[in-house]
């Protein structure tokens, strides 16, 4: 008998029919003797619809009101799932942000969880009911409704699992787990049975959309085992957990591509101490998340500085870069959005030499030019022209033998 948090994503609760199926799954888990806390997303497409509603009145609507608006999608699905459970004679009770008392900071649209008061959850569990938590939302200290960023229900689920010491956090989604590459791009991509938090964190940061990044950070911090699986089958999905010897022996676990970045270059920047500090401080103050940064060698006291930022931040980043360039007497600012970042991720990179070189060689063989490179202990990323996105993913997937390797890792 286990205490399980089960998170159901938008497609899993996308229609009344599917909500009934989810209710049956929860009832079945209870019949097996498990205690279940359900956490739900809004019905598929609903959050987008709500965003569009707000934006049709005003291009940049008030963030507080937008959070109040978009959080309602989860209120609907949590109530519907509770009703569906009750029709199966499974007692259930919906809990939205303030009822769960999920406290966040006050940063609308990307709030961070500060604490969860577990009393409400325990009360519902002790009464033999299934708590059906509305994901994605919380409350700040002033009582405002906040939301946790797109995909935030994953983070609600993992945080709830950590707070109540659940045995596992099951993330039910429309894919069967984490794959060695996007199966839509790579026909021979395989499902991975186990992956470490660190690898998952890199993959999520690189645009693999199965889990919100924050949820993996929270899971890693509190040691919550995550099971990513499909709500349409009974098959096991991918377990995300602490690293093991076995996981460490795999050099490349997955290939990812991310089209969400834009490259900005500030030309002829004075090469003096303090210039980078000034630029990146202002970008940070404007909440622009910068990813790759490259500075060229200086020629006659000036240098070119290139960095990448998310597509959503590019207008702001560009404006800031132009005004900074003006202030410090730099040249023009060039924006290039026809780029994609392809990356390889794997724990084994720590102990194997030549992995980056092999990646560059594979790309070169296809005539793909590399515009920027960044690395971490377990990741190598290359920025390339977007035209080569799919070719690069397939080339790297095959070049590192991922199709053959995954089953070994799966222990099949
Ligand atoms: N409904 C929210 C979204 O679409 C949160 C979630 O589904 O995780 O981003
Ligand atoms: Mg999601």
C-alpha cells in the first residue's frame, strides 16, 4: 500500500469521457489499497483559451488579473474530476489554491512555491476522500491568486508529493515516458526506463516538454521519485530519480532540440571591465533569462558579444541591448531568430573524453555550421541554423547509437 500523488495533464482530462477514465484509474488504485492525491491541469486548450480572452481586451493585460483568469481552468477540471469520482462511489473533494493553502511568492505568472500547509490535505485523506488538487496555482502573502508558469501543474504535484512524503509522484501525460529523442523527429527513438534528475533537468531545460523544469528541481531537492507515464495505457513509463552506477555508465542518454531561443549580438563593444556586468545585470533586472553567452577576442579594444534569450523575452532583450549599446558607445545590435539549439545529455560525459568532439564531427559531416557552443558537466549544446534542426537531431541520435543503447539501459 502506497501513498501516491497522481498528476493528470490537460489531454488526460481533455473531455468528460477522459475525466471518467481518470476517475476509474484513481478508483482502481484505491481498490488496490493505495491512498491517492490527484492533481489536475486544466482541460486541454483551456489555459490557452483563457490567455487569449484576456489578451483580446488588452495586449499586455495586468498580470494579477491574468493569474486570476487563467487559474480558473484548473478549478473547473478539479471540480469535474471530483464529481466523476463521486459517481463511482469514491469520495472526493476538490481543493483550489487557497483551500490547499499553497503559498507562493508574489511574482505573477511565474510564482515560486514557498510552503504548503498540509493540514487540509491530511484532513481530506483522513476522511477517506481523494483530494483533487487544482494545479498551477497558489496564493501569495497578500492573498492574491498566483500561477506557477506554463506547465506548472507538474510542480504542484511534485511539491504536494514532497510535502506529504508520498511514495511516488506519477505524472500522467499523453506520451509514454521520456524518449531518447522526440519520436516525431526520430522514428527510432526509444523510451527510457530510468533517467536521473540531473539528466531530466537538462532535457527539460532544453525543450523536452514532458516535465516543467521547476518540478524536476523540487523532486531532486526532496528526493521525490517521479514516474512519467501515459494515462492511456497500463505500461510503465520512465522513472526519474537519483543517479545510479548503471545510469552513469551511459554516455549520451538523450538528444534534444529547442527552437525557443533567439541570438542577439552587440557589435564593437568596448572591451573594458564592467561592461558585461552592466549588460547582464540590466537583462536580469528585466527578468530576461539568458542562456548561451559568447564573447569574441578583442580587436583594437572592441569585441562582439553574443547571447541567446528565450523568444518570449526577445523584444525586451533587444530594446535593452540597443539602449546599452548606445550608452557604452558600442555598434549595432543584430537579432537572429532563425536558430535552434541541439543538445546531447548524459551522465557518462563526466567520465568520458571526446564526447563534444564527436558531436561536432557528426554535425560537420552533414555540413552543419555551429554558431555557438555551451557545455555543462553532463551536456553539450550547439546553436545551429534552424533549417538543420531535424537533421541534426537524427544525426546525433544515430551517431551516438541511441536507438541501440536505450534497451540496454532499460535492462531489456
Ligand atoms: N494549465 C496550465 C498550462 O497549460 C498548467 C499545466 O497544465 O501544467 O500551462
Ligand atoms: Mg505539461
